[in-house]
C-alpha cells in the first residue's frame, strides 16, 4: 500500500517529469536525426540487410526512447555497435552527444523521478 501511495500522491509531478523527459528526448532525437543518422543503421550479418532505425524523425524518436533504458549502455551502447570507426579520428560530437544524453536523461531525470517518490 505504501509503494502505491508513494507513486500515486506525486502523480502530477511524476507526469510533468515524464513530459519533460519526452521533450528533452525529442531534442536529442532531432540532433541524432540530423548529425548521427548513419550510426542508427543496423546490419544483419545473416541476411546482409541493413535496417535504418532513424529513417524518419518519428522512427528515430521511438528508437531513441526504446534504447535509452533497455539496451546495455543505453543509447550510446546501441550506437557504439554501429559506429564506423576511422583510424586516428576521434568523434567528439558523438562523445559529447552520448555523455550529455546519459547525464541529462538517464541520470538526472531518473533521480528527479525517484526524489518525488521519496518525498511522500
């Protein structure tokens, strides 16, 4: 009963936090769609087919939202598997994108949501 109340009582704050998460995630999706679209291409080695996980902004948003928490390493872990590494070339844009995404969405937003449940 206490667990249900700790989520039910701050429901408005949790809902607004979720909306903020969606907005921030969408902003990251826009950057991913414009700058890192090639990293969202998944190759199936068995059939030699490629699947573009960022073919439209909507599909890119759904992929970003999906891989944030369930993929090992979050979105950066998914994108690293598909990264085309050029020798002696560091991709500072991807490093900055991955770290900022992880910091803002995974760490800070989750901590905000958890703090609401501890306040009650």
